[in-house]
C-alpha cells in the first residue's frame, strides 16, 4: 500500500469568469522513502494538487477525489481535528518563497517553537533546545543566536533552511517541497537540494519535489509525474523519462533545455501542440 494515494483528484476554483479547473482528474502515489518529482511549467496545477492534500486551499476551491488516503486514512472524510493531527506533523510542506512564507512579525525561534508546541507538546527550554538542534541540522551553526532574529534579518538561503527546519521538526513521514530553490542563487540552490536529499535519506521520509526544473528532477527523483494544464501527461521512473519520453509535452520540456538546443533557437511548447492547440499524450 502506498503511503500517499490519490485517485482522480480535481480542484476547481469559483472565479468571476466562472468555474476554473486547475487540476483535472490526476492520480498521485508515493511510497515510503521514495522521491517523487512533479514537474511542469507554472500554472500546470502542481502546487494546487499538493495544497489540496494539505487542506490549504481557499474557500473558493472545490476539491473532489475518488481516493485521497495517507497510510490508509481517508484525508477527505476524516474530521478536521484528526486531520490537524496529521498535517504539519506526519505530512509537512516547504512552501515557495521562504521569506514570504515566514511571518515577518515573529522571530525565527517563535515560529519554530510554535510548531513544536502545537504538534509535540514541547514548551519553554525544551522547545528552545530542540529549535537550536533543528537549525544546526539544516546548517545554521549559530542557531542559539539566530532564534531571536526576524526573517528580514536573514538571507533567502537562511530563510529556506528555517522553513526546512520547521518542516522536519516533527519527523514527518512525508515531506512536500514546493519549488524549494525558487529565488535562490545557483550555489545556494545546490546546497538546499543536497540538504533535502540528505535529510530524506537520514530520516527515511518520502519526498515529493514540486519543480519546473528538469535538472532538479534528474538529480533528485526516483519517479516523475509530468503535468500540463492540470492534467497528468506522463509518469515514469526518472531514467525512462529522460531516455524515452512518451508524451509530446515531456518531449517539449526536454527539448527546451539549453543543452538540447539545435541551431540558434530553442523549441517551444507550441511546436509540440496538436493542430487544435492541445497536447496529446
């Protein structure tokens, strides 16, 4: 049995222009200790699908699925108090843009300790010591001093490490990383990716990596799901995907990599679309 199993997930938003379907009947599964990449361009529904799992979509969103189970537990049917005991503890998420994801009004220490208070029952000195340990685990060596810092007093890379520390604070079984290297320079991107993979291996977590970067996919993933306009176009192990892509959209993504350029022009998605503007699998 898969750790996370989702079948026929659909997410629709009620907008002024009518109902907009951001995710259209996709299936996702991930096993323990597996690294699954969900890849696609911006707007393909990658983040929305995982935010639906976390229960973090706005009231304008309607989420339906035939199955949405975590370790055999129905996430859609369970009461809110039971789901709160799982989300943030057993399933954790690292959000895009770490500086924007942290609350600017509270110190780093307060925000990490709040997670420990809520899910682990740690308070006072015990919570503070654990917060320092977590910061050291993610490579912030002066953790005791950093607890009193506000997000704006830290770099983007440091804030991302803080977000990772908060996400792993309760030893989650599943970690979802949503574009974890966005807005970071190349050197820091590499450090963050290495950190995530090492933590995943160290703690035996399942890891879902949401990205549009095929290089990240190649370096980190065991298996890949490719999404386009809310649909799943392809699913394969990482080697098969790069060596023998099955969908036009996957071929478009791989052809658009600079190293695959032919002549002085990179292909675009439009080059691979059907005559009616669609994208065949």
